[in-house]
C-alpha cells in the first residue's frame, strides 16, 4: 500500500507547502539565515527549466521566485519566447510584473562585450543597457567574450566602455563563460587593470563555469574578488560535453571556500535546476546561509 505524503506550511513562504523531508532542511536553513547577515538571493529564470520559461513566460517564473522567498529574479533574454518579447515596451511590462511580485530584476543577455577578434562590440553593450533600462533592472549582465585570454584595452575602447557604463542606470557586469574565450581569469584582470579606478564595470563570478575552462575557481576568486558585484552559484557534475550544473552539497567545503573569498555583501543567484516550489524555498535559504 502506498504511503501518503504529509505536507507542512510555513508562513515565511506563503503558498509553498513542504513535504516533511523538505521541511526539515528548510527549517535548518532558515535558522542559519536568521543568525547571519542579510544576503540577497536571486533566482535565475533557467533554474525553473528552459522549456517552462518559454512556455509559461518569465512573469510566471518570477512569481514562483517570490513565493520561494527570493529577493530578485534574473531574466534570460535567450529564453524569451519570441522577438516581440524582447521589444522595449514588452520588457517594460515584464519589469512591472516582476516589481509587482516584490522582486528586483537582473537583465541577462548572451551577447558578449568583446567580439571573437577581441574588439569591443559597442552595439551589443548599448542594446543591453537600453533593454535593462526598459526592464527597470538593477543589474545588466553580458558575457566577456574576446579571444582566448585577450580583450582590447586601447584608449578608444576603454573610453567607449567607460562612457557607456556611466550612462547606465543598471550596474553593468561581465560574466566568466564556459569557453576559454571569456572564461579565463587573466582576461578579466587585463580589462579591470586598464579601466579607470572610478569605472563602475563589475563582474559576475560564476562559481561553476570555471570547470568548463579548466581554471581553478579558488584561484580566480582570490584574483578577481575586488571586482565581483554578483555571484552565480552552482557546482558541476560530469566531464566534458556531459558536464552539467547542480546544487552545491550541504557539506561542500570547496564551494563555501569560494564564497568566503568573494565579497559577502553582493547578491547571490541560484543557477542550477530546482526540483519544484518547495525545493526553491529550501535552496534560497541555503544559498543565503552558505
């Protein structure tokens, strides 16, 4: 005879019902959060599954993120179902829905700041900033791009980046990707060293993407921490083309050590698959408490 499932309810996560196994993990995570500094947690749209985002839309996923107790929600441009959804008026409406759910937003685009030859893609930067303004995003994220370990840092390029960022209401950040073109610490160091001290360009430090490029995440965290404004949280399993993102284990000392090297006040984003609404609430509490 099949055993019936028992569910519990938390007033701190209205609308989310927990199975008993999830409830114990949730309570443990929440007790740690209550005794720690407040860390803002973002849920990346793709954590709900690419197919679900394309089918149900970002606004529906943002509402799930709010129920899970997240502070922010990351819109993934590549998961917007059609071109109409990327128009500025459509992004403005989406932004209103996200704010209506009580969340602030991140606008993430797969566009790269630098082209494959290492030159600046000023048009991509301008478009990303314009879209972020329409969305009302707090952060706008691009991939770094460029050649392997190399990006242009001539005076004209640096002036163009500095001017574009100065006019942005959203914090502009570049992320380490899953290829050596834009996924090695040296290229970030080169860029940040060339920028003026007052430049507001920051970095999204993806804790898992370094594994695709063969870089050491702990070393990268040590070298790049002063520039990190946003953290994508995940670990990985598998090798090569079969590598995939997973949630950090509860006792993952290496993941904890990476976070210890990064600024403790910047938002952390969940960018690994979530297993339903109850798991989303558990993971929000866990990432805040790590």
